[in-house]
């Protein structure tokens, strides 16, 4: 998985402060979160939770096998967060366009 602010926000992960003196503690927290992401992506794929979304993404965007399922998951999560940040959530529902 890609690790960035959008992915971290989706999972409610709070970055360790960059000015934090304990570098080992910061690295441990970041490593643990990345390990969680790897396990979570595998769980979602193993259970087929995004199978219809991944298939539809491939069909709509015409991407081949080189565009991995992990990359599609990253793209879907990042796009979802961007939609929410740009006002797509109204009255507890996602409203597009």
C-alpha cells in the first residue's frame, strides 16, 4: 500500500510529531501502522470485500493486471477521502455532483 496523509486519514492514523525527540519511537509507530496497512489490504483482498469495486475500476479505467489490486485500493481510498474533503458528505450521506 501507499502511505500518505489521505490513506492515514482514512484509517484515523495520527502521525507522530516530526519534532518528537524519540526517533526510534516515531519509526516504530510508523512501521506498526504500515504493517497494519499491509495486513488490512490482504484481509480485504482475501475476503473479497472490494472484488466488485476492483472489477468495475478495471473495466471503467481500462487498466490491466500491471495496475495491481493494491494500487486500485489505494486509488479508491484516496479518491474517497478527496471527495469527502471537497464537500461530498451532506447529512451523513455522500453526495456526488
